[in-house]
C-alpha cells in the first residue's frame, strides 16, 4: 500500500505546533514558576498556547501505530516487522535517555532522566511487536479498554505501601524515582499511551477504504467530540480534574476544556483524537502550500524532533546571555534548562510566538534536505530515524 499523504500532512502540522510548546517551556518568563493551565494565574491566550499543543503527543503516538499497520500491509512479513519494531523500540528508548534528554536539559551529568513521548512510542513499538499476530480488531478493542478504563486505577483500594501498587504506578501514572542524586521522571506513563497506539494500529485498515474513508473519519471525529462534551458535562468520570463555574464565561469554558495529559485521561483522548480524525478527513483538501510545507516536516518526524530541541535550547542560552547572565549563573543540573532559579528570566508571550515561527522556518531546509536524502538512499540506519 502506498504512503498516505494525509498522515504526513497531519503529523507535519502538529510538529509545527509542538515547537510552540517547547519554546514556551524553555523561554517564557513564567514557565518555570507557573502552569499555563492554572486558572488562578493564566490568561486565555497563555492557556490556548498550551492547550493547542495537547494535540501533538496523542497524534504522534496514534499515527505511529497506524504507520506500523500500513507498513505491515506493504511487506506482509510479521516476523520481519516484529524484529524491526523491537529494535526500533529499544533504539527510541536509548535516544530518549541520551540525545533527547541532553537536548532538553544540556546537563552533561544527566541528573534528570525524563521518560516522555519518544520513550512512550519506543515502549509501544516493543509491546506492539510482540502482539503482531493478534488480529488488529482485537488490539483496537484492547486499546479502547485501556483508554476508557485506566482512569479507574486510582479508585482501586490498594493496601498502604502495597507492592502491587508500587510496581503498577509507574506504568499508569507520573512518578518521580530518585536515585544516586538523580531523578527518573515517568512523565509519560506507558500503558495509557500504549492504548492510543493500539487504537491507531487498528485504525490503519480504514485507510484502505478509499472514498468511504473521509465520511467515516468525519463520523468518528464528530462522535468522539460529541462524547467528550457529554461526558465532560456530566462531570463524574473521564478526568481527575472536574470543571467548575469560574469568574466569567471565558474562564468557565477554559475550566471545561482543561483536561489532563499526564496521564492522558479519557476526555483528553476523546477531544484530541476527535480533532485528529477530522484533520485526517480533510488533510488532502488543504491548500497546496499548507500541504507542501507540512509534508516536509511530517516525513522526518524524529529528525525534526531531535534537532528542534537543540535549536530552541541554544536560543535559550543566547537569551540568558543577552539578559545579563554569565555562564557561571546558569543551572543545568536543576532541570530548569539552564535558567537560574529564583531570578526572573525569559520572554513575554508575544516574543515566544516570534521565536516559534523563527525555529520552524530555519528547520525547513534541513528537514527538506533530510527527507530527500532518506528517500534517495537505502542505508539500514535510515529506517530508525
């Protein structure tokens, strides 16, 4: 089966959006001390700046599963695909804890080891590789069960200091594990994200429906968004943070939309994946300029992901130097990306948007070059980037 342009277009769009969140994380004046989704301190624009990037991780993970399905149809060799997924999964785990973690913190001592989206995809590839002989429909059902039910785990009355709870928690919930003066942070608990990948894998067969695909994706997307509204309105289940009436209609709406990403709640999945299906339905009808640009980034996701962190972090250091800090004041082991604690640094939100655009623009040519290089060469290592 030929490559699906809609997948690369949508992936490219969310990769462009993703850079906004990481520029904000590293360079916004309040990013170290305040949460953009804290309704007591945020503004509507800051909230939106964070919320729109909620789309990125679930779409990455979902489409990673979809791509595995489509690749399997091309080769129809389960043993070969399993071996590739196992190798690539372990490779992504290594990349996360070395290249990506260093790009994020610039800490040569690796005092913080952060398990995030690349590691979650790597974990998912390993598990999916082991499950390839199971029918895609069954894997999709398992994925849906995980998405709809994993929020029940905190309600299970484990005994205090239960060994079972200690073992399960890192797989389902964010956790910090200190060791040897360092910290392992499970930012992306792998089981909920595995559920998203399994559903993405099962959805791969819908791409073979040709003309019926668009209508089906619109129905699924609108259905997911409708279910999100209904479940969120009930305010009983689906997210650990309930919405409430705020000081005005705008902030009440923000409270309604303020869903939990860590781990991805049922409501988080419904709204983000609902939007994903609508994007997939209409992606190939976007303006040619939008499609052309998005495809450049969408065809080289790991390359872009790694490089953009280094570019943003170098810009962060330049910002700090220009703001009067000297190298001895920069703190890399504290998890603040080099920014000194207790001292104001960073840029206003309008500047964050300008730098975001700058980062995306300067990465266009490198991504275009690497995409062509990858298409024109068959080196084994290109399969892992």
